[in-house]
């Protein structure tokens, strides 16, 4: 084992943790905004998958990773738009629609991949990274954290940005009121529907880009069902974080790290089935909940459609 | 005669089965407090809803400064300077006062706490509105929350301020403060609409009175007209308009001397810590069969905690005996079976299960009990239906059918349902919490009559109310609660009002 | 996710079964969904008519297909029962997949050994009890956290599902491995010892268990005192406290019952069909059943109908896809469109009744 | 005696994965064409319950049902009993039943052994890696034999073993991530087994230089991805089930079906190494010599199907 602990290996483990964590981070942050506004967005898995597909196709056909992310955001938002129309405007059941959209996204993307790529499996070239001066010189940490594709830095910057929006802007107030007492927001002259729609669309964009990252940078190609439940982990992260973006970041890294740990132990020849290590992050979170039992308090109106004047 | 700021012509609103508003005309003058009266379901809230953009009229015009306007949304109403303090508080509990006041700002704005705090300070100066801008709205008392809503209305440059049953949840003191505030606002030239079920306060605060009945405006009393005649005459006139017939003023009861009978309910040394609340501090009380013990006090001084402890919803230190037997260990159900009943003051959120049928709500406290459920626990719907039918008749509950979801009923009718639920069976001791708030005069009278009838029949009664008139009208003895203690108990009588008032404000009576 | 419209006594949820209403709420959306899906098929240059014909024949009208459909319904119905129980009590148990899997794995581990020592009549009930216990146990943690700490059950049940899936694999791969095969799976229960099939058919009698479970839950929730208490807690916890109900106790009871039913679903699948549990096996039925139960408005009878329709689609869809060379993913698309269409119709119908009642 | 009209093959995923599923379908098609019978492919059946499909195919009068997934070998024999239609299943020699159930063991372990020798000859860093997206029996036997081959070639070469996750078959991102780590740990030859996820492994191989800066090479299994290659595909342990399926059809027709197990082996090239331009001819000749030694029994390669055993093997091969 010990002669394994080379700089290169540790670096790649840490890098792997980040790579695995970024999609969860984006999904979690996105979901957090929806939930703050009172929409339980179960469709996020589907938004990620569609984002992964559209993002990949765009990057593959244009050769630009940035266009890929743009397309991924657009793809995610397209699904989110459906969700907004059905659940926010019409007030359909959010769980039914969310699950339906996820199933639909799985089917459609798999179909498209089948007709388009199942004989060629096109792959993208590696991404060029943007090393941050000085920081990227730090051994291990440096290359793992500060020598990444610029998008990774942007994703992490979303955390302080959201903190700012939540705490310091009118939008932050609107979102919170929409989730805790929509009637109050309405009476204050702000449209609940518009606020929630915006929140859901933002979630779609974030989830979409998360999927794109997974496809274009995480894997370098698109494979049906490749998100494999990342969206649901995003939902859990958002709920646990209870409106604090910093906690989403922490949670995403925890999950990413545990995946890297799996690899580390195996490559080290430690004989534990992957399933056992897979349980670690979930067990950890459950343990936290059991020990501290802190009331995972969610917005009062979460999941409830808002209809003006109904009591 | 000056132009009205806002006037409505032939306003009509239909709901399935009801015409909520039927050709209503109204003119709101600057500097005038326009009182809107009417029984439960008369159409007051609906009228307001149309003025504030929550509902759209089926017919009629709304004119602002003489020009017809379509008020499509609350935002539109606010833009036109029409602000409203709704029957239900419209603040986001998890936001601070300042944040709530900034809630209407555009999404890109940066809420300016300092500026808002300054404006609040200014209002403290000339309007005596005193709220901490950094307090969470959810932590404020109802009175303070209403002040915040009024503050918001003013900050939005409201020229028309509407208050729908703003006083129904306030203490007499709180109501008087609000009234004073209203007058000061009117003095600034605002047009104010004031909805209430309490005639005397309506007359005390208002200049002009309009009365709605079954959606129609059945009369308007001008300031001169009101000034011209004695208060009693005006009241009689209003009651006549509201109910279509003249009525005696609300009945009062001649207090009985402390009864010889031994107390049936004895609570001694009840103490309770409530994080963030006053809780209970060594509260003791006794009630005898047929006796009415009034519990006066400003809202939030431990009345709810006391009621819940007595009813068995909360556990507190100290001991409670019912007919000599210790019942501290028993839960709500067991106490209820022994004849101890509790009428909650929150009919909407605690007393009833909104989506459930009226019939089911009659028995939600007797689930599993015969005759409604068999020994095997199987429901007997016919028994429940029959019981409901009887109760609806006895208590004059106005509902389309016993299968109607109770959430659709007006507060007044909801109140009748839960009152019936508490008074049926072997009621030995009944605790009433604010039994008549939000109810119109007719419902209020009906409810009080029930309470007295039960007492006459030997029920030991604990009457918790923030409405001093109600306490004085019904009680034999009056205990005053303050900061979780019973600060004194006085016999009801001519000089009780003064004594109670002294106790309330902390000037301990001789 | 509001648990309103639960009382069968309210006019809202005892709908007048008029013909127009039936058309509006069921036929119209189904037709619409099928037309939309037909479009997708056309794009794949597949004849939609042929496709739907196969779906119907292979899922419903042919005896063989019908048997498969009815057999597939068994576990889905048990899961529906589990969800109706929890949802009506206002508890959003989204962890049924974990409860299902653990129930299944424990049955997979115990059934074959038991069958060697016990008569079938004793072995089968015992296995079902084991599965019920496993499911209930897995639901207990969220139950306790919800009852005494107020921890939101959506989080905890989702977490427990992720955990449960991994744990199930660990159990199969390390503990309950069948030494006789190289494939990581539990010992196989001989066909003869499995749940008997209905006479003259291959339909698993698990179907009966499922139907009984749903109807029983429906009966309990609508006709018994226990059910009434649960509905009160589910609709308005404050009113429940006011009425002297022990919310924590009822919460725990509901979770355990719901988990037990999910576990039984696992037993039904293993005892009735699979005969063993393979590592990494996770049919994830929950994802399909949850929306169906919502569309059924937590009504048992309606749930049975929806589950039946879904089973036809999943059995017939596989066959149709294979015969017409459509990738099997297509079935997912149809299900998705169908769910949304039904939800929309439900909404339109709701609005209609709002206006008329 | 009995003429087979049509055969069906059931595979868990679409037969377009350049791997297990595609190879199965293609081989079955080849065998069917050779024997002049119709082939009914049933693709993407997943790992759930395939009994309805089996019953339906049986009812349609199929002469043989090939259940091409280790997950299917409980269901298939049961339906064979029920319907009397013969089935072929994988990896269960003990389930043979004359006329009803035949078994074919799909283990390219001999080929994997050669791949191991090739890897050891190729590596410059002295470390090779095995990355798998799951641990089904046939992959386990590959992994074990590969490690043996490496050690037999050069005992000093280190073998790293990593599983992406349980049933991570379509986790392409995981495949790339794990492979990158294995490369970073020193491996410059990757023996990769995974369906969709193996494309992630290839992606990693193509975009990550070895620790010594040289190119990393990839050894694939079952299928031939050379048409997708960009110069990193060293070889592949190729399977060809055509002879197996052909033999099955013949045995059905002369009534000996179900009396013997079938297997793929390097003897008849149903298991073989893929020759790519990346393999120097000299090396290739050495490998062919080794192949002959295996056929002649001079070298014996024992298949190991159990995941735990494989892990144990890896643990002590990488311990030195
Ligand atoms: N949202 C609604 N849907 C259907 N009917 C309604 C609705 N709101 C009010 N109504 C009907 O309109 C009538 C008037 O209601 P409104 O709330 O205006 O009475 P109100 O004067 O405010 O009564 P209260 O004094 O109890 O507040 C009610 O009797 C009711 O039947
Ligand atoms: N959503 C609704 N549907 C039908 N009727 C409604 C609805 N909301 C309110 N109403 C009607 O509006 C009238 C007034 O309702 P409201 O809640 O104001 O009664 P209330 O007596 O004012 O109760 P409160 O004690 O809250 O003041 C009632 O007659 C009620 O039936
Ligand atoms: Mg009202
Ligand atoms: Mg009212």
C-alpha cells in the first residue's frame, strides 16, 4: 500500500473526488433553489440526463466545451419549463410530474443515443485546464483543485453567489417567501408563479450543466442512464443543507471523496466489496441525523401548489 | 363635497351557490374611516378581495380618483395605493420585519435594512408604531404583526388602507391602540376601510358605516346621522340592518355568589417552562359545578398553556383533580371521557380538520367510541350521519350538507360545530378559549347563550377570553392572568371592570 | 403533496361516475398520450398501430400475456398498499425500494433452507412474516426520527433506500451466497415450493395477496377507527393532538406497517416468481408505483386499476418493442407521457368540479 | 430428427455495445444463418424477470432459446421445464438436462492469460491495471487469468485491480475516473471490462499519459472496438460464440442437446487475442507460441469465478 501513496496517485484520487462531486454540487445547488421557493423538484434526474445529452451533442458537434455547457443548461431548462408549466402554473402533483419527467428523459435520451451514436460511440478530446497561478503549484492539492477546467471554478463560485442572493437580494426574499408563505409574497405584489417558475428554470439550468459536466468532462462521452441517480443524491444534499449552499458543497465533496476512497482501497489491494464502501456517505449522513436529530426543517409550503384566494 | 379617492359601482361577485356581492356601491373619502359591517358570510371579505385584486368582479366598476380601473392583481392594487391588512396575517414568518417590509421590492434590488429601520423609527415618532426591524415576523404577537402590515401599507404610499377584522384577534388594549392609530392615519388624509364584528369598537373608531347583508349593501349611516343620535340608537339601527330585525342587546348574566358546592376541578401549583414563551408559574384555580370562572388577561400570558395543561394536551408540574380524583396522568381522551372538555380558540387549524366532512368533525374527538364505532373498531357511518344531522339542527349550523368539507364553512359555523362537539355527552367541566372571536353579533349571542345554558345545567365553566365585555357578561368570578401567573381573582360585579383592568396592567388591586 | 381530499365522505373524492367524467378523466388522456407516443414511433419509422396492437395482444387480450400481466401486478399492488397506508397518514415514505429489496433478500436467504425442514404451508407464511419484519425494521429508523425528532421523512427514507440497496448486495454477496453457483445469488427455492399458481394458469397467487393487501388497507383507512386516526394525523397533526391522539405512536405504527407491506412485496416477488435474489438485482418498482398511487388519489380501487394498466404496458410494451425492433427504452417514454396526461386530466376534472359544486 | 426452424437469443442490453450483448447477438445470427434457421433477437431485457419473454417465445414456437446472461440461468431452465422448449444458459454446468437445458461456459480465461502475458511484455512502468464495472463470473475469470499471465511473464510487474462500483455497467464517468486513478498509480496498460462504462475507460486511456509520460494502452474484452480506436487499443480478448451456437443447433437436430456443456476456447479460436498494429509482430509470434502451449496442455490456466477469490488473488499479487 505505502509505495502506492505517490503524489501522482493521491492527486488523481483528489481530482477524481472533485470530478465526481461537481455534478452533485450543481444538482444540489439547483435543487436547493427550487426547494427554497417551495417546489420539490423530483425531475432533476431527468434534467441532468437531458443536459448530459444536449451538452454532449453540442460539444461534440462544435468542439467547444463552453457551447456544450450552454446547450446542457438549455436542455435542462427545457425539461424544467415543462415542470414549471405543469406544477407551478397548473399546480399538478410535483412528485408525479417529477418522476414522469425523469422516466421520459431516460427514455428519450436513450432512444436518441441509440439511433445516433450506438454504432460510433463518439468521444470528446481531453479538456484543457486553467491552472491558477501559485495555488496550482501546491503538491497534490494544487493539481487536483487548482488545475481544472475553468467551469469547475465557476461551479464552486456559485456557492458564495447563492449565499449572496439568498441573504442580500430581493430575489432571495422572494424565493424564501414563496416557499414559506406564498400568500404573503402574493399580497406583497410579487407573483408567486413567476418566482417559482424562475426558481425551477434555474434548477433546470444547473442540473443540465451538471449532467453536461458528467458527460463531457467526467466521461468524455454520453451513455444512456449515465447519471445513475446523481439527481436523487442532489435532492438529498439540498434537503440536508436546508438552504445553506455551503453545506451542499460539503456534501458533494463528501460523496465524491467516498467514491475516490473506494478506488484507493481497491488499488491498494484492500479486499472490501465496493458495496460496503458505497454505503459510507449515506451511513454517515444517517448517523448525523440520528445523533443530532436536528429538525431537518423544510419550507412550510414545500410541494404545495399555490392557488390565489384558496383556503 | 370632495371627490372620493376610491369608489365602487354595482360591484357583483358570484360563487357557486352564492352571490357574495350583489351590486354593491361604496365611496371611500380621504380622511374618513369607513366601517363595513355584516354577518359572517355577508360578503365583506369578498368585496375587499376585489378591491385588492385577489378576486375579479363579475360586474360593476372600481373607480380610483374617478377613473375606472381594472385591478388584476395585488401588485396592481398596491400600485394604485390600495393596501390591505387581511383577516389572516400576510407576513412570511421566517423573514425579519425589515425583510418582510422589503418583500415587495423588485428581485434585483438590495434590501436596505438601514433605510427601512429609519422609516420604522420615524413611524414610531409620529404614529407610535413600535416593532423591532430585526425580529422574525413569526416571533411577533398578532398585534405587532398587524402593525408591521400597516407600516408596510404606509411605506408603499397607500392612500386607501383596508383592515379586515383586524381587531378580532387583539386584546381590548390592543384594539384601542389600533383604533388610535387608525384615527391618526385618517388624520393624514388616508381613506380607511374598517371591518369588524364588534359594534361598539366600530362606532368608536369609525366615521361612516356601511352594512352588507347577503351580499347586498342594505344601508349606509353618514357621519352626521351617527353624530345626530345617541350611540344606543345607532347600534339598534345597525343590528336591525344587519339581521333584518331589531334585537335586544347582548344578554348579560347576574353573577351568582360563590357556590357552596365543593369544586369539581382543582388545579394546584401548575408550572411549565416554554422556550420563548411565558409558560405557567405556580397557577392554581378551582371551579365548582355550575360556576363560571372567567380568565381575563392580555393574549399570550399563559392562557393557551393553561387550557392545554388542563385539557391534557401538555404536561406540567403541579396537580389537577377532577371530582376529587387526580387526573394528571391521564391523556386528552381519558379526561374527555371523564367529562373534561376544551374548546380551542383556533377553529381553523386545531379545532377542525378542513378537508373532512362536517359530520366527521363532530366525532374527531371520539374516534373509536360507541355508538359511532363498533367494539371491533368498525365505523357506523349511519350513526355518525344521524348524530351530525341532530347536531346541525340543534346548533343551527348553516352548511350545504353534513358531507360538506368543514373548511368551506364560515368561522361562525365552524365554531358551532366544535361547540357542539364539546358540549355533547357527559360534559362536567368545559374550558372555553376565546369562544366568539371573529363571529358576528348573532353567532356571538348564540354561542354565549349555549355557554350559559350549559353552566345553568351544572357544567363547571372556565371562560378564557381577551374580550373583557364577554368576561364581565358571563362570569361569576374573574381571574386575571399575566406573565404566566394568576395575579388576582375578583368576584364579578359593578366594580369588577376597574379591578380587572388594574390587575391587567399590573397595578395590583387592594 | 398535500394530503387533502382524503375523506371518502367528501363529495370531492367520491366522484359521480358519469360517462362524460369517465371519458374526461381516463379515456381522453390515454388516447392523447397514445397519439403523442405514436408520433415518436412514427419518427422512429415504426407503425404505431402495429405497436399498440402488440401491446394490447401481448399484455391483455392473449391468455399468455394476461397471465404475465397479472403476475407482474402482484408486487406492485403490495407496494401500492404500502404507499396508500403511508400517504393517507401524511407520511411521504419514498423508501419502499429499500424496504422491498431487504424483504426480498431475507426471503431469498431463508426460503430454500426453510423449505427443506418445513411443509410449504408453514414455510410460505413464515417467509412472508420474515419479509414483513425486514421491511418494517428498515422503515423504523425514519419512523423514530420523524416521530421524536421531526426529521423530514423524505430525506431519511431516500437515504435508507440508497443504504438498503447496497446492504442488500452485501448480504447476497457475502452472507447468503449460494455456494453451488458461480453467480452471486441466494439459494434457489424449487418451483414446486413457491407460491402456488392459480389453477390452470401461470398466474402467481401473489396476485391475490396484492389485491387483498390493497383492499385491506383501503378498508382500514376508510372504515376503521385506526384508519380515521391516521387520516386525522395525516391531514392535520395539530387537530390530532387536540383530539388526544398520540402522533408519535401513530407515526411509528404507520411507518412500520408501510415498510412491512413493502417487504411483503419483496416476498411475493421472490416466492412467486424469482425463486432467489441475485446480487445487484433492483427492479426499482417504487419509481413506477409512487406516481400511480398519487394519480389514484390514494384510493385503493383506483390504484388497482392503474397498476393493472401499467402492467399491461410494461409486459406488452417489451413484446411490441422486440417484434418491431423498437429499442425497449421507448416504453419509458410512453409511461412518462401517460402519467403527465393523466395528471393533466385529473387537474381539468378537479377544476370542473370546483366550478360546479 | 427434429428440424429447428428458429432460435432466439435473449440479452440484457441493446446489442450495440461492442461487447457481451453485441457479440452474443452477432454470433447467434452467424450460427443461425449458417444453419439456415431464423434468429429472433430479444435485446435490452434488463436484469429483471424474463419469464414472460421466454414463455412468449416458446409459445411462438421457437426451437431454442439462448439465455445469454448469467442472471437468466434460474428463469430459463424453469421455463424449459414448463414449456418443453430447450434453452441454453451460461455458467451452470450442473443444470444440464437432456433435450432441455444445455450450458455454455463463457470464460475467455485462456485468452485473458495471454492478454496478461502481452501486458507484462508491453508495460514500461512495471505496473498494469484491471478495471471492471462489476464482478460477474466470466469477468472474474478474466481478471484472475490476466493477473496470472502477468505474473507468469514477469513476476516483478505489479497488478492493480479496481471495481468502479456494483453494477456500474453504464457509469462511463466512473469508468474514466477510476481508470485515471489506476493510471496515476503507475499502470500504463489497462485491462478493462465494462459495457457502457468501458468507453469511459478508453476515454481515460486516450486522454491520460502514464506516470512516465508515455501513452497508456488498453486491452478490451469480448468485442472488437478497433473501428473506434485512436491508437491506444492494444488488443482484446475476443469471444466468438458462433461455434457454440452452431453446435447447439446441430445437437438439437440429432437429439444430443443437453447432454454436454459447451465452452469457448482458444483451441478453435472462439477465444482469441485481437491483433492490432500496436502489437509488434515479434511479440505476437511469442504469444501465438504460448497459445500453442496452452492448447498442448503445457500451460494450464484455472478459471476463478468467485469475486472474493479474485480480490484475494489481487491482494497478494500486489502485496509484493
Ligand atoms: N373562495 C370562495 N369560493 C366560494 N365561495 C366563496 C368564496 N369566498 C366567499 N364565498 C362565498 O361568499 C360569501 C361571502 O363571503 P365573505 O368571506 O365575503 O363573507 P364575510 O362577510 O367576509 O364573512 P365573515 O364576516 O365571516 O368574514 C360566503 O358566504 C361564501 O359562501
Ligand atoms: N375556498 C372557499 N370555498 C368556499 N367558500 C369559502 C371559501 N373560503 C371562504 N369561504 C366562505 O367565505 C365565508 C367567510 O369565510 P371566512 O373564513 O372569512 O369566515 P369567517 O367567519 O370570517 O371566519 P373567521 O373566523 O376566519 O373570520 C364563509 O361563508 C365561507 O364559507
Ligand atoms: Mg371575511
Ligand atoms: Mg371572518
